[in-house]
C-alpha cells in the first residue's frame, strides 16, 4: 500500500448555483507542472513523481480519459469522487434505455420524455454551504490550492468505474470529506476499497453530523415509495441568477445511492417499461448491488465477510431496512489503460 497525491486547485465558480458541481463530486484544476502527480510506497522516505495517468483511459461503466484536457484552453482537470461521503443528488438522470425487443418505440418515447435531471431535498443547500465554507480558503479570484490523496497499491485502484479519482481532498490540514459528514451535509458512503481506518474516520465524523438539525441525518428517509416528481435540477445559465436561500429545500432525503436506483425504478414504471406493480425490491433484484454489512466487514474484512445484495434490505412496502452507515458496497472494478490500450500496472 502507498499514497497517491495530486496537487491542484479548486475554482469556486464550479459549484452550484454558478456551476454544476455538487457537494460530493468536484473537479480539481490540475497545476501544469512536473510534480502534479506523486506516489510514495509504504515505508519509502519521500514521494516520487509519477506519469502513470498521463494519456490514461478508464474502462468500466464508461470509457473516459482520466485527465480531461479542454480543447479551448488546454486546461487539465480530473473529476474526484469524495471517498466516504454521498451528498444529496443535485442532478441525476436515469441511464438511457438499452436497445431491446422488450422496449417498444412508445415506451422509449415516454421514458425519454419524463427522464429529466432530478434532485433531492437539501442538495442545493449542501452544495451552497460547501462553497460558502471553502470561500475562506480562496484567493481573490476564487481559487483554492488543494491536494487530493488516496491510499492505493496500483494506479488502477485510484480510479472508479466512471473514471473518477476516489479519495480525500485536503486544503492544508483541512479535510473536505470529513467536514461534509461532520457537518451533516452528506451521509456516510462506504465501499470495500476503503480501509478500516478510513471508515472509522467517517464514522466518528457522522456521530456529530447525524445530530445536526435541518441537515441530512435528521431528514433521513427510508421510504423508497415516497418521491417528489417536481424536484427538478435548476441548471445555471449565463447571466441568470438563481434565487436561493440556504435551507429552503429542506425535506426528507433518501440515501443518495438508493435515490439513484429509485429514480430509475419509478421512471421505468411511469413509462410502462416495467409492469406498474413492480416493487422496488423486485426491481433491485434484476441488477443486484453487492455489499457486506459494516460490522461483518470490520470484524472479518472483505475476504471473510458474507456478500449480500441491496434488495435483501428492502421490504415488500418499499422500505429500506438499514441506515447508510451500516452498509459497505463492493466497488465496481474498472481497468486503467495507456494510449496503446495496455493495462497500467506500475507507477
């Protein structure tokens, strides 16, 4: 095991309502220089520069460059998924329907018509509050010097199935991931790629965060049948100020990972792609999300823990039977390849 660090900057303009970034996914504008990416093996005295991600692509749920280069400016960015936290969804649209003989033209038309970008309660507030908090670290131009950090063995371990870097963002000694959970702006979101120490840091933060009045812990919902079709993403537009007061979107919040599946389920039902009587539990069984229970994972690690599926924790009335911090989801593996399509395995 070792530590990957990526030195970069965060531009506050990316966050809603000025931009589209939300509270648990952000883009770091990489510093263009020789030392942006560095890695230190366990036991090593110092970090060493690595070019492992130069020209690399992630092949998983999607195929994508892990370092995005703007055609207009040449600016390089990476997308980060903040490890251990899942904030309310600001903009989520169910995946397009795949080509199938079971999907008629009418079904597809109806599905596309209602498959809008949807948001959860408190998503706007969580993002707004994060940006407000980060402002204290920014210079006059709204730019923050930051460091991404994650504990991994190989380059591929740092990337998820969507080509995002998964880890922590630190501003000096200040950890954004911990701040979000500790202040109740996001739920814990555990994956089997996390170490026990990393999980315990989030659990300790959540002891405080879940008690915060008016935030996600106090507004946790376990009812997947409860859905507001009117909560639509309010996309920023140039020259248009979105009127917003922190807290005005207060309301029940389903665990974001479950919300994403809830959206796909309900849109499919409404468009008659699946039978009207299909329950959430039945829907989840079709594409099982594998997980282990936290207590089992902490006691036995992934090698010995019993692997279960998310649908086992949903009842016939569409109620969720576990809290977010009780579940550890199996990370979906992706492959990291170079420009020639060969797997990247070394630093």
